[in-house]
C-alpha cells in the first residue's frame, strides 16, 4: 500500500472473500457519497449488486471510532467474517476507503466486469497522517485543462491521501479564473496558452464545480494568483496596470521573470483588492496563494514594499496568506504559509529560515525532488531539467524534517508536489509525469518517518502498476522499478 500505514498487522489464517451477496453498511448519512461511490466502482468491476444499507454489512463503514484517531485517522479490519472501516469523521472514513481499495485486487478498479476471486488477506490497520498539508499543484496557465480533465486528476491523486489541490490560475501565458470586475482578464488574458493555441478559463460556475468535486474527495483547493511577476496576461488585458500605461502583447513562450505590476500605482492595489475578493468568495479553503516568485523585473525595494500590501489584501478578504519562499524577504503577517521550492541554494534556505523566524510555517516543494515536471532522465521526451533530472528514487529519498538546515520540525506543516505544464498539453502527458513520482511525495506527507525506506517502497510501488493499468493511467515505467 501507498502511503504506508502507521501500523499494520497480518491476521494469520484469515482471508476476506467478497461474494455476490455482499452488502455495504453505513452508520453515518454524512458519508453516504463515500459509500455510494465505493459501491459503484465495485459494481462495475465485480458485477455484484452491492446494495448500500444502514447499519452493518459485509463491508461496514462507521464513524463511531475513538476521538484519538483525529480528523483523518481510521482503523480497518479484514477477516473471514467481513471488513470494517472505522473513523470519527467522514474524512477519516474516506482515507480508510482509499486503503481498502488498495487491499482489493487491482482489477477492482476496472470499468468493466472482471473475473474473481475478490480476496483480501486478513489484516488490521491503524492509520493517521504525519503532516496536515499534503498537496499537489496543477498549473493550468501554461496549458489549460478543462473541468473534466481536472476532475480526472482529482480522482487519481485522491487515492494517495492528498488533501490539497493548489491551482496555479494566473501567469504570463494565461488568466484562468473569471473575475467579474475585470472581465478582460479572461476575455483577452485567458485566450491563449503556450505555443499560441486556444487557451480557456473557468467560469464561476465551473470553478465552483471543481471546488465541490475536490471537497467530495476531501481535498481543499488552494488558488494562486501570482504577483507581482508572472503577470503578463493581466498586463496585456489592462494597460493601466503597467508602469507606462502601455499594454504588452499576449505571451505564449516559456521564459520567466520579465513581467511586473506597476508597484507604485494605486490601481494595482485596487485591482488586487477586487481579484482577491472575488477569488476568496469562490474558495472555501483558508489559504490564498499570492505567488511572489521570480519577480526579477520588480526592483527589490519595490518588491519589499509590494508584498506586505498584497498580503494585507488577502487578509482583508478572510484568507491566510500563502506564497513562494521569496516573500519571506520582508515582513509576513501572522499565520503565513511559505512554500519552499529551493534545492540546495543557500539563499533559498536563508529565506526559509527568515520565514520561520517570523512565525510562518513551511510547505516543502524542493524543485530537485518534488517538481513533477522535471525530466526523469536525459531521454525523457517531456518536461524540463533546470533543477536537474529527478528519478523516482530521487523524488522519494528525502526527509522533510531535515531538508532545510536550521528549521525545527514543528515549523513544517507538509509537502507539495508542483506540476508546471510548459511542455504538457494534454492529460496523458500529465499522467506520464505525475505517475509514478507523486505517490512517493504523498507517502512522505502521510507516513511516519521510520517507515520511509526506498528498498521497501520500490517493491510496494511496483504493485501499483496493475492498478494504474486498470485505471487507464499513462504512467512512466521507470527502469528502477520491477513492475508487476
């Protein structure tokens, strides 16, 4: 299984067999959707009726567990008499069901009826997460992805107990979220993408649909509006946001660091006030990401003036500030979450330390470990290599607690695997870069430190291959894994 559970014990001489007369029992109406979706998948693959009923069943899902399990913890027992998944919340029950899906044969994920038997070796599991923030980022600006494509992405990543989806919604190449008060952001700024093809954006109804779908998979959306650099799509849409009141052309290349808002103009902050307000109104999660990275065209003194003003506008609309580690060069408001994307760069490490000294917490996304758009090796046909080549082993073999020198473990709240899409223009290419590396980042975020071992992990990862085949995932068959 991935992630590795906190504690698991085999039950000798016990095997659960799912048969045609099986039922699924549920004692909490708030978890009805979890039971219904689980049953629907098993109906497709087994051909069994699998009715969902109140109370107990052959498979019982219950939220009567002890409070000590916490919001995401669960207990699971499988033996000859049945399977029970117990939690204290629907969220914990969802995490337990993701484990139960992995205990079943891989063909249980198929879309058409398969031959049995449907067995689970007897086991008990008690499980809860190491970190509170376990995320993946999808860049929908360089190349745009539709609502259905993002839903497919959510379906896949949620199977590894991730609980944050960071959507990179604005950049030089496109603006992807509707803002009523500044309509040209999407009408003009969202019209293209890398390479010059048609772009796209999410209407408020579509974004609400995505946020709801993610929530049904116990994933919170973290929206990012990148500032003050990475802003050409906005600058091309509204001339007054530029220093010389001259709008640039739309941009469809991939170089970075050339764009900047006019830091000294009131209209810049009026614009951000409106944008942050409308994005905050559409997003139930507590975080709003203001970017802050690679603002090479913003004079540093202006950058240091800008970030506190932008952060104050995030707070004004009821959200906590999140930003890339560069924002820590100046004062940060209480509750800030800083996303560290550095490698072994001493300057980035100093900024991480400055963030923690100000009371900020860290989410770790080291580019040479966690960036899913980095090439696996020199022959990889997709992706980039500016942070190095990132094999499956390299993406897994690091410890969040010790990555940045001088940072106390208590300051780290989790990990995130970003996926930038300069070279990825369809979902099959996304899947190729995400799998098999993302499950390893998910395990770093969920499993206890003592369980992290590459040799054991690569054996468990090999078992995921047939599961991805059943799901139709276009995964990279990394040569360091002995795929089943």
